[in-house]
C-alpha cells in the first residue's frame, strides 16, 4: 500500500492560457483551494491519512490513529476506545503483532460484548463508530 495512503497532489493540469486570463487565474485559485483542503482533511503530523501506532502498554487511540499494533510480549495490552460519539465515522484497526500467549483486547461495548480479545499472532479486528455504537467491520 505504499503511496496509496499519502494524500495526492492537489495540482491541476498545466494551463496554457495566457498569464492574467480568466482561466489561468481560476486554475491558480483552484490549486490554492485544493492545497488548503489537502492540508486540512484527516491530516496527521507525518502526512499520512492512515497512521499506525505501536504500543507495548495499554493505550487509548487518538483521532489521528488508525492502525494500532499491539505487542503483548510483556503482558496483556488493552486498547480502550474513546467515547463513541467522539469518533463517529472513524475506523480503528487493532492488531496483535507478537507470538506470546498474552492477550490483546479492544475495549469498548461492541455488538453486545464489552471487549474483543485475541491471543493469535497477527490476529486483528476493525472497529468503527456510528456515533452511538461501536461496530466490528
């Protein structure tokens, strides 16, 4: 997926109209607007739309997180979701990356369960909020 998770360039095709023309000025203005949108939409400090975070301890994801890689080699790791209304339409992926028998858990009421757990290396689950509920997707 390298390259797919970076925001695309906001540049429009080259304009061959003479400088100062309506179309050239419109092209320049649209490029400025697209650049501003690019800088605002789901922006993370490293420029990626779907940033990952690796943890060996209990963790509460931020709105900038997407993929939470949990290493439970030293003990259970719980990923506790923020209040459901705060991450409406947001996707979190919780993945266990170590081979230990320790548990990785996604904590928050989802589809009638208080938490999702796995002890399987590379086991994962996707969670999404609709503002009222957490759904496994």
